[in-house]
């Protein structure tokens, strides 16, 4: 199967991770635009060049997985910054029609984010004024929406709302862009009815139950129901994992497969917990992720193609980098990690294919879970692992690898890569370097001066040392050849790693 991929942006999670999954299946070929076309964080991609690339490469492809945020705005961050007019956006969207007309047998799977509204002051990924008015923009609309939908605010909330001040020009710029982006979310629905897109995902990036994002979601859902497209469009929390999910759906439909998933959680309350940065219980998101990849739920483990082990919190989710003494007691009192890892080992002993969704914490994996599986000698037997950023990022990644991937060197490399990045970098090395090393070097989270190469080499050494301490490393030695920071900040890294013979 040959698939044309237009990623959400140039970061490894969107450009490299799908390629890693494709490389673990000899029957999947992925065609991706060259890096130089894809922009650089706030700098938009070369949209005209991308459109030409898609036109040139589509011939002979069985499917296309397209980020419409990339096609319309030049990437995820540019979608929050642009000053484009509706006519230009409509013209760019017409490229999807042209692609389908020229390649009618090619299945088109597309995704387009509902614009997020972060609840903090930072212009790192937002307009410059978000540095001063980010939280005010979020909180003002949140409270207004609560009042409109519930009919009341508390006296304290009314006083808080009255005290919020946002300049009129800031409010006008922000709301105009949001409204236009939401209009484009709805315009894309028409491409489904017209046959230009076969399946569409509208993910929510950093969700909240009230406010701008929730209001946009309601608008899109109403338009979706009016067009009766519920079976061909899905809306749920996520963003950076969606290309992997749609790649999986393309594979499943191309091969005529009907994979079945049987999930189990590390805690009784796990299915009901609302994760950080999301707006619904874990099990509700799971339903969406199982369906979007073209899978179904099995009634019993013996009937499942994939056993999905979900490492959930006990009662409430914390960040992975919280200090040991600050870890909530319910991680042990409401969750039995030893039982969870033993059950994984038992399923593996029966020859079942087990994928691990490590969502105990946000923004990083659970070191204790990985160490227990390592001591049990079963870590290398996992079909897939993920534990990065949000619950839905993790869920989509591990399901994609488990369904598309095949046992072999590439799958083992992907497993090691995920453990190194999700557990060792996100949960351990990143906070340690930020708190300990960057201040000593006179650097900061977003400013490496002229010493980015030094920071990358420091991280590489720390990661290598931690991985080498695992039993997994004795069975599958890995050489971390390089680490790089695509957006010149500590949040995400890319790596070049090799399995040693």
C-alpha cells in the first residue's frame, strides 16, 4: 500500500512518527514532502510548493492522509497566527477536489483541528499578545460560556469576569481568526458530501468543557448532524497522533481487515478519569480512537487481535515530572501497578499481542511501570508502547503501531525509541536539565543561545545512560546517535537511534 502523507507540521511527532510506523510494515510505503517545504514553527510552510508536491506524487498512491491545517494555513502554529481571507482559503481547499479528480481511486483521509485556546500567558505558539492576555482571553470566554449555558455564575466568578480586561483590537483579531477557522472546519464537511474526502477527523487540541474551543465544537457538531455525516466524520480530543490513526485506518481498509481490541485498565476508576488537557473520560476517548483506526471492541481477550493495556491513574492525573513526594497517594491506593504488569505478562505468556498505553501521567511515561515490566522480562515482547504528551496522543500512537506494525527490527527500534523519549526524556531528563543544567549554563527553556548543540549532546548522554540500565538494553542494545530540538526549546526532541547488532 502506497500512502501520500501531508503532516500537521515539521516536528518529529507529525512527520517522523508515521514514517517509523510505516517502516515496521514491509507492505506500507509512505510518501512525505521534503522538510524544506514544511515551514518552521511560526513560519508557514510553502503551501504552493506543497500543493504541487501532492499533485506530482499522488499518481499510484492507494491513499492520502492530509492535514488540512497544513494545506490551508501552512501548519498548526500558523493556523493560529494567519491573516488570510476566506477567498484564499477556499482556493487552497480546492486543491483537495483537484487531487481526488485526478486520482479517483485514491482514498482521501483528512484532518483539520478545532483551534485551541490555552489557559495561560505565553506567545510561544500563539499570537504575540497572548504573552500578556492569553489567560484573560481564555478565562473571559470560559466564564461567559458557563453563564450562558448554565444560567449563572457565583458571586466570585461575576466579580472575576467584570475585572478581566482585554483590549478591543486583541479581542477582534483573536475572535475573527477563530470564527474564520471554524467556518473552514464547517466548509470541509461539504467535501465529504461531494466525495472529495472519504473520511475526516476534526481533533480538538487541548480541550476544555467551556469557552472558545467548546463553542466551536458545538458549531461543528451541529453542522455535522445537519449533513448527516456522523459515520464519516469524527470529533474528539487529540492532534499530533491523528496522522498515525488515519494511516492505520487506510491500512485496515486497504487490506479489508477488522481488527478487534480488548482493553483493560490499571485502576477501577481509570475509564472514568478525565485526563489533563482533555474534556471527557478516558473510556469515551478510547471509543473514538478504536473506531477511527477502523477497529472494534472484542468481548473477551481470547477474541482480540490486540490486548490494550491502559496504565491509568488511580483517581486523578498528574504531570510525569512531579516530585516523588508530591505524587498523589491514589496512584498506589487506587491503583495496583504490580497486578497490572503481571496481567500484561500473563497475556504475553499466552501468546497474545499486547499494546501498552501509558497514560498514568500527562507529558511523560511511568518509570515504575516500565521497570516492573523490565524486571518481569517482558518489556521487549510488547507489540507497542507510548506514553507521551496527552492521553489521546499516547492512545493513537500505540494503537497505530500495534495494528500496522509487524514483529521485527523496525518494530523493536520503535519500541525502544518510545521508551527513551516518553519515559526517560519527557518524565526525567527534560525536567532535570531544565532545573539543573540550563541555569548553570546561563540558558533557559526557550533560549539556548549559541549552545544548542551542547544541550543536545548533554541530553543524548543522559538518555543513553538511562536506557543502558534497562534489562531491555542487554537484549536489544541501542546507540543514540544524535538528539535534536526542532523548535529550539525543551518541550520536544527528535532522535536518531540504531539497534546494535
